[in-house]
C-alpha cells in the first residue's frame, strides 16, 4: 500500500520508534493526537481504515505518514498495515495508540522506558489509576473481561484490552496471527507469557 504522505517524520529524534494509529472517522480529533505524538520525537503512521470523513487529510496536514484502506478491515488489520509499513522502514520499536484521544502521548515514553529496561512488551492500563469518561456499566464489563483474560492466560494484568501497547520489532512474529491479522485486544495479552513483560501504571 502506498502512503498518502511519507516525508514529515524524516527528522524524528527517535527514527527507529514508530507509533501506529488506526483511525476511522476521527477527523475531529486526529490532528491533536498526531501532534502530541510527534512532539515526542517519534515517527507516526496513521492508518485510515475506510473513513467517510477527512481523517486522512487532517492527519496528513498534522504531520503524520498516512496509509489508507479503501474499505474498513477492522482495528487489527489497520494496526497490522501500519506495523508492516514501519518494519519496512526500519522500525525497531512499535507502539499502538488509539486515534480518539483517550490515550495521553506523554505516557508513551514510559512504555519505551520499559523496553529500554529489557522488556519485550509493555502494555498500558486504564485500571491502575483514575478512570475518566467511562460509564459504570462499561467499567464493570471491562473488569470482567480482564478477569477472564487473566484466568485463561495465567498472567496477572490490570487491563488486557487497552490499545496503548509497545513492543520490540524483534518480537513481532509472536504478536501476529497466522492468518494475517494482528492479535487484537482480546488475545494480545497471551503472547506476553512467552516474553519479558513490562508492567506499567497510568493515570
């Protein structure tokens, strides 16, 4: 897939770190998300997953490399597209980051610090600190999902479904499924049992 734009990240302070942002119909918030990430000195690729709005154009104007899916293939497929693109351009560290503003760019260095300390995978958590903007019912549902995930994997995680994740490119083969797709939020945690794991707390 050819990028809509592929020039604005060339002067990144950490050119081997790529943040992959899957996005669908996020034109209202994607510019702020992209600018916040670029301020960290990393490279940013936004994968427009079949948007009906100006997500791609707004992300490009904000400074991201932009890839476009003509149809929606889902978050997992969008992340995989971004990972493939970044790997081909020399990425050694990859971070997934939601487009809708629920993540804070300033938390990315904490993920990277865990990898610098020897972890292969670092996951963000919405439940290790204060939770904002979620209904009580959604919080209960997510906590149940975490409990089930922990029971199935044998790992203790505070949040198995957070989209804020970082991993070394060398671990990529353990983070993708045999049928093309990125292991999505339901199953990504399972590969951590085979890797050094960085556990972080976020506000």
